[in-house]
């Protein structure tokens, strides 16, 4: 039975607390806001005025191989968790992509997305991210168009640079693809997703004009109502998702005139000022990392706003696209805060050490790894870890302070399949009702 807190029933304003301190946050004075009250000029810098758009919660699944688990166990947990996320009423599922490391054993997020789009009916499925530095933009564009058209528009393509890993050598793209080649790769991908004929004449890609097949700009076919509700499934109808609407994508790319671009939504992972500027210039929403606290998000949003306006786009367009930014985070729901933190502190440091420690750089450059236990503590401080009310308050605080309304929350931090499914179920039944 769904539990609803008194706060959710009365819809009273939520007092916003600054996030708990962590080593990556600055000493800037905390900013606060109360729902229904105007933001100060300082708060408006990098943030939007108070927004009534709903807060949307998705599950972020890395297919993490915790110590002692097989590759198949990690992938099976992701599949089961995605189906549970739809049943629980979450807005979306986001899939990560890694090569040669147990940090995540899914090597192709778009391929796994295809499987999950076939296993679900309404929930959005996105990649977080497909790595452009090791993928041919045309091949990835073809995959994205295929999934967009055959899923009724439920697929979102998240892309990023990746890291300076040995992957660049194995797949033949080289370190320049990571250090210098991302803009060209992104632009070719976008031209493929938007056009009917595409050619290339650049440093990385050069080929004669060819027809785009299939064209992502065609309107995706929507399923009939019976199929959409699962009435033709012998196992019975699926639970109607609480958040997602059939007409909404996970991201919304805008033209300079402020109109949505046809085709699958595209979001860009942004971890540096250069990435933020590139996303803003292309009119694309950002995907912000788990390590970012609210102060970090505000700085990124201010950089984005500056680049957005410099590209000749308006404030109303900015307001619309800001609602489509996605913030990655962590969620662990328990009856007691100490129990939720203990679950993650018992499992995640070992996974970080085992998984991230396996990364090899392409050119032998030195890499520094965070202390796994301290990093887990930081994630617990920054994100929705605790009781259902604490989780809801944390998400609402970030939404009210930054204007970001979409979240992709790592739900598999326990490393256990059944605990992950239970965590997602509690997100749906006990946290979502408190988000309004």
C-alpha cells in the first residue's frame, strides 16, 4: 500500500536546506529559498525563478559488478531494476557504458536500451552516456533513430567524451578523439539525427553525401491504447506510471527560435566549462555528474546561461531547456538515515576500489583516484539517502535552488539485486508522492 506523508497530503511549502558539507564544495555562503517566494538576485544567478514544473525521478543503472559477482549477475540486476522502475512509476531509466572494467559491465548502452525498450511500455530509456570518443557518430545516430522510431519516442540519447582510457587505443580512435574531437563528433551526430542527406569533410570524418536511413525526424508511431496499457499481455496490465506522460521526452533540444527539434532528445554529459559551453551553443540540455553538489550545479548553470545568451538565444528558451537538464545522484531509502548510509558505506567503497581501480589510461598519464570511503560519504551527504521524507526534501531542495527538475538516481548502491528492487519500489511508493 502506498504511504503518503502528512506533508504530501497538505502540500505545504518546503523549507530548503543547503547540502551537507563535502570536500568538493566551496565555502560560499549557503543560499536558501522557500517555495512560493521569489529568489534573490544572487540566487537567480545560474538558477531559474521558482518553477512549478514537476520533479521527475529516474533510475541510473551502471550494471555495476560488485566484488564476487559475475558479469551476468550485474546485467540481470539492471534488467530487473528497469522493469521495476516502470512498475514503481519512475519517469525514466538511464544506462551507463564502460569498457574493460568492472565499474560497469555494459559496453553498449544503446544496445541494452533496445532490450529494455522491448521489455517496457511507457518508461523513458536513456543512455548516460554513449561515449562518442569511441563510437562512430553515424553508427550511433542510426541506432538512436532506430530506437526513437520503434519505441514511440521513448528513447533519449545521452552522449559524452568519456575518459583518456585504453578504450581509445582498442577502438582505434586515439587520444585526439578524446582531447580535441568531441565537437566534430557531436556535430556530425546532430546533423545525422536532423537531416535527410549527410556528408562530412572534417579532420576525423570525411565521406560523400549519403541518404539518412531511417530518418529520426519522422514522427515515431505511438502504440495503441491496449498495447500501451499491457492489456494484450498474458501477465496482465502494467502499473500506470505516476510521473511520465506519453508526449514527453527526457530532454528537449531547441532551435535558436526556441522550437523543439524533431528526433530523439539528446543530452550532453558536462564535466568541464568547455563541455558546458558546447552544450549551450548547440541548444542541448546538460547531464551533470554524481559528484556535483548544488553549489557546483549553480556554477555550471551560470556558465551555461552565459554561453546560451552569447549564442543569441533568449531567456524564455533558457527557462524551457533548464527544465530538461538532468542531475545524476544517488538514492537509498530506509526507515532510518543511519541504516541507509550504512548500506552504501558497506558496499560502495569496495566497488569503487575494485571497479574504478581497473581503469588504464591510453598514454600512461598519471591518474588520481578519490578515496573510496570518503567519496561514498560525500555522495551520502549530497544526495537522497535517508528516510523517504529526507529523500524527498533533498530532491526538492535541489530543484528549488537550481531549477533542475530531472534526476537520474543511482539505485543499485547496495550491490544486491533484491535490495535494489526494494529500493526502487520505495522510491516509487514513498518518495514520489511527496514530490508534488
